[in-house]
C-alpha cells in the first residue's frame, strides 16, 4: 500500500514540476498582454484628448461663418443702395 502512495506522489510531483513552469509562463504572458493593452489605452486617451482639444475651434469657425454670411448680406444691401445713389446723382448731373 505504501508503494502505491509513493508512486502516486511521484506522479503528482512530476506533473507539478512539468506543469508549474508552463502555468507561470501563461500567467506571465497574460500579464504582459494586459500591460500592452493598458499602454494602448493610455495612448488612445492621449490621442483622443488631442483630437477633442483640436476640434473645440470648430464652434468658433461656425460662429465666424454665420457672422460672415450676415456681413455679405449687409454688403449686398450697401451695394444696392450705392447703385441707387449713383443712378440718382447721375440723373441730377445730367439735367
């Protein structure tokens, strides 16, 4: 009976010695992968912050476009009135 127990212990010891380094290798590989994922997420966060900071100016550009559109309308009105004044003054000078 004691020899059977010794044989079982020997088998378990051999399995442990063979499997334990492989398990440590798998755990280390998982740890390295998680560190790489963490590093990638950090890089993505930095890039996303840069994109957000650079796109904040779009609202200011939209405001500028709205003001410019209004200025074009006013400039058109000024041009129309200037033409009216020109025609009126030209008519008075010809009389």
